[in-house]
């Protein structure tokens, strides 16, 4: 199994940027497709972005497309989420997730597809 620890959250003004990191330990990182999800108070957890095991394929929720970029470093065992042009509606706890399934080109957008989750990091965007 894999252990995931997110970092990089914080308080930022609207229009600002943050870079989230997810450090993985345990099994070989490159066998996992990865994703970022977020959950705002009183709302369900929602998909943000996903990346395949190889890193060659990515997918984004419409709400973050062209503002967020997901990437991974299979040597450093790390997943990243670069968030630009942040909006107050991006305020949420952000979680990284991992699943060891499918071909190397696959990514997964449903939370139920993932087997492992981090503890989350808070992102707050002020207006």
C-alpha cells in the first residue's frame, strides 16, 4: 500500500497562486494513477484533476481547467497541483488519492475508483 501526505495549502487572495504537493511513501509510486479532489464545507467531495501512472495523460474538472495543472515526479514520489487565478469558490480541503489499476495511460475521475487517500490540506481564498 501507499501512504499519502499533502502539503502546501494556506490562505491566499483571489487571483493568487498556490502549489500543493502530495508525498507518497510505501510501494513504488509509478504504479499508481493519481488524482486531486476537494471538499468544501457542507458539500460533497468533488473531482479536481487526475493524472495517469506515466504522467502522460491528464484530465481536469471544467471548473479548474486552464487554471490548475496536475503533474507528478515518479523519481521524487510526488504529485503536484499548481493552482493559478484562484477564486473564493476554490476554498476547500484538498485531497490527493491513489489507485493501482489499469494501463499506464489511464486516469480516474470518480472518488470511488481510488483506494488510498491523504489527510487533506486546507486552501482558503479570500475575496
